[in-house]
C-alpha cells in the first residue's frame, strides 16, 4: 500500500497485518483483521478505511462507500487515513472525493506543504485548473520553491488551452502566465530547463515567435540541454513560423555539416532553398548573409553542397552513411517536380539507385529507402533495373537443393535477394505475371524460404527467421492469384504457408495479422481469438489495430468471443482516463510541462475515437441481443446498461479515426496501395454503419420506455406524467434512421473497394442487401402504429388497424426474404475441392438480430393488444353481444405469431442441418495436386481447413442456441 513506509504512527504496528493482507490480495482476511482491530480501537479511522478497501475489492461497493464516508465526514488529518481514502476513492473512480478530503485537511492545517501538494495533485486528476493555480501560489507562499510557482503558471496555461473562448486565452490567461514568468526572469530566479521550456511554450502559444527566438538564442537558451540539438530544433521551428528562410537554410546546412546523416535537416535545407529561390532572395553585398551564417540560394549551390557531402563520404573508411546518397535522389525528385533541367547534372536515377543498392542492399531498410524514389524510373526501365540489381546478388550455382535455384550463401546475400524481390513487387512486375507465372513464383519463394531457415537454426523463439519475408511474399502472391482467378485453392495454400511459417517463427506479427485477416474473410472467427491474443497488443494498439478483431466478431456469429473482445477494448478506454491523470501528475512533479498538453490531447483523442464509439455501441447491442428476450427483460437490460435513448453521446463532429490501416506489410505498387481517397471512404462507411447501429440501439432502448406505460387519451394528463414526451422519442429516431438508410444505400451504390491488405469493409453492404436494416426499421415503425392504437383505443382506428395488419404481413415477408439468403452450404466439397460461402453466415447473423428486434416489438404489441382485447370481451359480456366481429388486428396478430413460430422452426431446422452436414464433412485428403504441395504442406493446409470447419460449427451452435431461446419466448406473446 502506497505511503505505508512514511507513516510515523503509534498504530502502524497494529495496522501492518491489514496492509499485508491487502498487498497479497487476501481481501477477506483484511476485512476480518480490521474488524478485530476495530472492536478494541473503535476510533482507529485508518482501520475503517482499510476495511472499506477490502470490501470494495470483494464487490461490496455500497458498504465500502458508507464506511468511507463515515471517516471522511470526520475530516481526518492523519496521513494513514488520508492516503488509504485516496486509494479507495481512486479504485471507486471517484477522484472528485479526494479533492474534498484534502480541502478539509488544508483548512485544518493551513501551513502544511504536504497537504497543499496532495490537494494540487487531486485537482490535477479532475482538471480543476483554476483551483490548481490558486493552490500552487499558496504553496509558493508557504515554501518559496520555484517548482510550486511554475505549477501555478502551468495551470494558467492549461486554463488557456481548455478555455472555450480563444479570445479569453489570448487576452487574459496566456498574458498573465507570460508576466508571471517575466517577473522571475527579471529577478534572475529561473533555475531549471523546465522553466525555460514553459516560457517558450507560452510565447509560442501567444504567437510571439521573435521573443521566443530571443529566449532560445539568449542566456536562458543555454539551459536547454536535455535533448540533443534542442536549441537548434527550436530555432528551426521558429524560423519556419516566421518564414525566415535564409536563417532556416543556413542553420540546416550548418547542422548537416556536423551530422550529414540527419534526414530531417536535409528536408529543411531543401524546403528553405526552394522558398528562397521562389522569393528571389539575394545575399547582401557585404558582411554575413544572416545570423546563422552562409545561405545557399540556388540549385547550383544545392548540387555543389550534395556533391561535397558525397565526396566526403566516399573518401572516408568508416561505416558509410545513407543520408548523402538519399539526399541526391531527393534533390533529383524535387528538381523534376519543379521542371528544372539541372536534375541531369546529378546523374541518371537508375544508375544512382543501383549504386545505392550495391552499398546498402544487405540492410533491411534498403527497400523502404528506395521505394519513395521508384517514380523516377520510366516504365521501360523497370525490368532493366531489377535485372541489374539481380546481377550483383552473390548466389550459389544451382544445385539439387532448392529445385535447381541459385541460392544465397549467407544472410547478407539473402537480404540483398529479398530486397530485389521487394523492389520487383513494388514496380508491379509480380502483378503482371500470368497465373502460371505466379504459381511458379510461389514455388520459388517457398523453396527460398525453406533454404533460408538453415541460417536461423540458433534463433530464439522470440526472434524472426531471416527468410520469413519470402514466406510472407509467397502468401501475397497466393492472394493475388485468388483475386485474379477466384480459385480458393490459392487461399488455402496461403493459409497453409502462414501456418507453416508460424511453426518456425512463433513471434512473427505479420504472419499472425495476415492469418487474422484471411480467417475472417473466410468467415472463421474461432482461430482468430488466439492469434490476436498472441500478438500481445499493448495500450494504444487496442485502439489502432483492435478493429481487426471487433469488425468480425459479432458478424460471424461468435457472440461470446465478440462480447469478450468488446469488453477487453472497453477496459483500455475506461482506464485511459485514470492513467492519463497519473501521467499528468508525474509531468508536474518532474517539470515536464510541455508534455502536459500532449497528455490531455492524447486523452481527448482516445475519448473521441471511432473505435471506442463502435465497441461501446456493439457491446450494448450484444448485451441486448443475448439477454433481453421479452420486453420486461429488455427494460431491465436497458436500465442495467445505463442507456438513455434521448441522448446521443457519440462526438460525431470531433470523431477521430485512430485505426492503423497500414499495419499489414505491403510491397504493392503505389496504384494498388491504400489511397487518401479510400481512407476517407472507409471513414465515411464506418461512420454510416456506426450511425445505423447507434440508432438501432437507441430505438431498442426507447421500446423499453413504451412497454408497460399506456399513454392516456387525455394529452394534458400525458404531458403531466411525462409519458407523452417519452413516447415521442421513437418518431424522431425513426426519421433519423430512415435518412441514414438512404445515405447508406447511396454509399453502397458507389461500389467502393479497398485493397485486400487495407481496411476491411463494414457490415453495411450485407446488412442492406440482405434486407436486415430495412426489416429492423419496419419493426420499429410497427411500434409507432401500436402507440397510436394504444392512445386511441379500438374505436375509430380502422385505418391504424389496417396499417398494423399490413405491417405484420410485411415483416413476415421481409424475414422470409432474409432467411432465403441464408440458405446454402457454408462449406462444401465440390470436384474434390473445398469451397466456402462466408456471406451465408453474415446473412444468418443479420437474420437472428432482426428476429430479436422483431420479437421485442412483438412483445410490446402483445402488451398493447392484451388489455384492449380484455376490455372488448368485458363490453361484449355486458351488452350480451355475440355477433360483433372481432377486430382484424387481433386475428392478424395471432396469424403473425403463428407464422413467426413456423419461420423460427424452419430456421432452427436449417441450422441443425448445416451442423450435421459440416460434422459429416471429411476434409482430409482433398486434392490440391495442381498446387504441387508436398505431404508436409498438405498437413498445414489441413490444419487451416480444420480450423475453419470447427469455427463454422461453433458459430452455428451459438446462433442456434440464441434462436432457440428466442423461439421459446414466442409462447408468451399470445393474447
């Protein structure tokens, strides 16, 4: 327990056993020990709080809170109790209570540095910047230390950053912060680098770049020592802001003379050079060009500078640097874009890239270095370039090993050969091959992969094999072949290859990510769970790559795994709030002031994350689909989720797409890579699908407000009890849903496609083309008609009754239509080959979700019609009428529920039939002869097939179980 060692308290010995129990996770014993101690010492407040911590950790939150408040109302000032209460409130996620605790302590002990410090940090956790400023100054008055003074200054800066009114920031908060720092500067009290950094930050935010430049260049700038070239980097930044391009150019050149391998300074050098040329700047006739020294202001100067750097590089014997060689290519590229003929003075790009490969081809970075300059080659030069590179790769003469291939002798030769293949793929040469050529290339890559394994025999399990990239490239070519021919055999071969790769490199993340993608595309989610788990994603990766998991979990019918993965992601997002507060506190403690706005921005970015909104919405929908069977249960589920249908808590205007869409390695040409336009389209599609799901969730929540609340016919009475307001939720939400469906339909018509290794498409297309979204909207529309019937009664509602009757028929027809698109075999063996139809599984999930929503509405329907029928029967008995016709709405409802029962029985039979077919299917020994697979390769393909078969069975079992539960609820719908 934090702080235990600092306590000089006579009761410390008595409390120690409780601390030990809590530290060891033995919370029940901690509670028992605290009870024993409290019997002897009733006024030992800390024992009460420690007992509360034990209760909190055993799930008795209410008891724990009551006990804690008993102690808190006494306003304790002993360190033990205060620290224990702080820990308890943090575990309860109630940081605001910690502030009240230390406010009381500061009132009682106004001269305590420690309590003021704790109060400051408590305010930091809840973002009370104004109070932080006041406490910081109070601390400085008690103990005049610089850090406390600058805590107060930083709190002013944070008020400026968080202020809604930008004018207020610029005219009040930041100028006040500036004056406070200037006071310390004039009194020569600036001591630490952090204080200079804060002064720089204030001036920068005020737009006072010249003043900031003077600070960095002056005496205060000498304190900027923690980062390498900190002063120079800040000067560079300010020169760019001030558009002082001569100074920027001279400083870049000066820094490159010191370190000719720093790429960022080459970019600054070129940016400033061309800006100077565009402005027509000329150096003065006398004296220095500028404060930073000589300025280079022409293409000739740049060419001369680059050639000097290259000459210096060629003349030395130490390890060659890549920077000067790449700088030459960068200059050619920029000159070509500007249409400058001087580019030819630097040489022919093909020759220069060839020379670069000769020098650095054995480094893994060689491909990424050259890739950005491939545009400099003409299409007719592509094959010539690759052939020249291949000539330099030292390969053994062809032998029996590797099927007559020339193979590398060592890892450096292997890396060179790999680089050539990567460049060949990036130039589109592999894509241009015909199917037979691609098959031959796959065979070659597999042989090279297996040959290269000999170089990694001593590798640890956590290390990658040197030849892994051959295996990955072979997988990519298999995917190309599948995309071109539609032959699923290529996909099974790809899965087998990756499974084989994982046995040799169990830690290869690229193998796992590609397997995740392929299994999901085949509709098999079961193997994906373990694969994703083995990636051991950390912290922010739950947001950046989590979409790979959550996109497919529910849509492939694995509801338990879907719920688990959503909750796993949500835990990260919920802990972000608490964790970020701790980072901010540490930044204050250690004076890392410039990091505090970054932490705040990071927290906001995660709170506005698209993925966060998606998993939150899907998690609640999943809970409803799995738990809410009839309307009473729906109402309970909505309450337990804290769902408020009236409120839309998704920040649509500030949504942040944090997905890493390039997490999968790709060597494809630029025209096959993910474009910015496709990124925008993907975000648009994700937002449309999220809006549809969010509206579906809110409409489901609004159903629970309709059930069991008959709306009085007297509208004034309805307004009085608030029921009218509640019942009006559904109509505007339905209107929004209708508009979103129209937008979604227009998006689908555009036929947007993404690269295979790019973002996966959402469920939008399958949900619309199957008719699921339209069916769910029609179900909610039925609820509106039922409201009208409930409000008006059976008299004079013939039109409404007709609408309801038509809705019953329409809903049944739509459900039948969705179900018809689920028929077919998920997995079948045809012509001794394995074929999959994963779209059938997605359609089946849409059908089951639609059934759940239809049944919720049907339950509400029964709750409306039951009292109306009862009332009608009573009237008949009173009037002794026997000939009055039964309203059509009752007979229509009975026919509707009977047909629903039939449909559900049919669906359950279909799923059972599919399960039986899958179980009986023998996957072993399927022919893949045209792939020329060895027996071992066949075993790995078989492993992949078995995983897909097992996953389909699991999905069908979960879908059948959920559908069976819903079929059981139909009996309760009779009226």
